[in-house]
C-alpha cells in the first residue's frame, strides 16, 4: 500500500488513529555507544512518517506530543517506535520533522537525476547509493570518472533544475506492461500493493518508494564534490543537493575566514602558506629529535660518570619517545643496572621502558604493567609498552629501588 507520506510528500501534519500498540525494544547508537531502549511499536491507520527504505532513512516526528524515534516497514504497515504507550482507537495528530524530511527529498530526487543523466550521457549505471548525514554517494559501474565528465555532468543536472522540470508519481499494478519500461533494481520480497513510479518528465522513470520533490526546481542546486575509488571496478560519486550545498558553502566560508586570521594571508595563498608551515614543522621536528638523541647520550654518560651512581637509574621526561628511552638504556650497562624510564604526562598516559638483568626484568615487568595500568611485553632484558596512567610511577620506583637494594646487599 502507499502511505500518505508517499501520496503527498509535502504534507507536514496529519490526523489519523492508532491501530495497535505493543511493547518493544529499539537498539540504537548514542554518542558511539550502542543502547537498547524500551518502548512501544505503534501502527497507525495511515502515516505521513516515511519508513526507511529504498536507500532513504526514516522520518522523525511526533504522534501527539510523543516523539517517534524510528519508523520501519513491515509488509503493508509502517511501525513507529515511541517511548510512551498510545491508546488503541485514539485519534492522533502526526507531525513530521520537516527539515529532515525535505532534506531527504532533495537528496533522493537529486540522486535520481544524477543517476539518470550519468547513464544517458556516459552509460554509467548506478549499482547502489547512500543518503548520508553529511553527504551522499552514488556507486557507479565504472572503474573511474574523468574530471571533465564530472564537470559536464554537474552542468547538465543543474540545467535540468533551472528548467523547472516536473516530477510526478504514478501507481501501476505489478502486471502492467509499463512496469517493464522503468528503471529498477528490483522489489523487496515483502512488497505489497501497487508499484510506485517516480517520473522526472523527459528525463527518467524509476521504481521507488521514497519521498520526492514535485519539481526539480525545488532541488535548488546540486554540487558534485568528486569521486572516490569504490569496490572492484566501481566509482563512488559524492554529491550534495539543495540546502546541504548552502550549509557547505557557509561552513567553507567560515573556515576560510578562520584561516585568513590564522595564516595572515588571503584565501588564494592558503595552500602555499600551509605547505611552508608543514615544511618548517618537519624541520623543527627533525632538529628536536636530534637534540633529544644527544640529550639521551649525555644523560646516560652523566649517570655512568657518577661515582655514587648505584645499580638503579630512573628518569621521567615529558618530551621523548621509545627511541629516546632506548638510547639511554643502550648507553648504560643494563647487565648491572636496573633502568626505569618514562615519557609523557606525569599523571596521564605515556610510554615506559624497564631494562636490566634478564631475570629481574622478567620478574618485575608484569608488576610494573599493573601499576601503570599499561600494556606491553618483554624479552632479552627489556620490558616496554604503553602506560594508561603514569600516576603510579612513584610506586614503581619504590618497588625497583627495594629490589636493587636487596641485590646490592646480596639477598638475591
């Protein structure tokens, strides 16, 4: 069956009644974490909230004052997941999140237009597409697309938008001969009711369940951002339509103004300015690494030249890396001396190295890992890894000093 959202994609409010309401659960992500919500699955007599399908995400909205968190299709029915129970038979007002809906209409109709012209102009068939949160992509059945083709395609789709081409919906029975003439990637196994055809006048006729604009002029503009390598012998064409182009331009201009302030140059010189900064940063990094290496050698030599050095050496430095620690360990005779080195934030994450007599390192390494809440491994008298917290460094030092003192007194 066709829902009211498919009969009139521009309807924002609708009065209907509750047919059923059953307890249910919804699995979704919140800030990257998967959660399970308890709620209710509600079926309505009809709905203006589109259930996900055809590559298009579902609508959001309200049933009365209850938020609809997910809409899915089950055969001929749309199932609305809500957090509160609704009374069966109750008359309710349904309102759609119009900003989200119209965005989906623009992206989906934009995809139909791009797909049709990519096929007509270059013979590139669409094999799939994705309506993303920030940008959308069309998978084309070609290994590559030339920049000149991309430019020609963008000009052609925007020419159609300026021509105010009407977009209409046809409902055909599944045995209608006209169905064979439209573009389609097949029907879902649980399809029920008439076949819905989206007809862009003189451009394309495509089998589709989604919500669409009624005229290409409502797309406003389409920007083809570029292409990315897809699956084997496929190309992903990245695009924005309608209000997303305006938001992209606004964001780009805001970024440009920030860069002008930071780089003290005009927009046309930004690439050159950043390139110079990167080269300078690499040179400074190289110089810094060289100084750290020299410092590591001096630190080790100072220890070795100390007549009261003992058989334990410990050092923490905020700046440094594994190479810095290993140079120190290499310069000190770790067959006689137990060496404990750390780099990073004093009480935050960092790196550590424990070096010394093989037996002592094998024995103490796991305990050091535990105190530093870290991960690592050891062999040949060295145990090193990452520490989640260097706050336990003092406890490690006390442990190692005690062990070294026992060795010096001949207890081990």
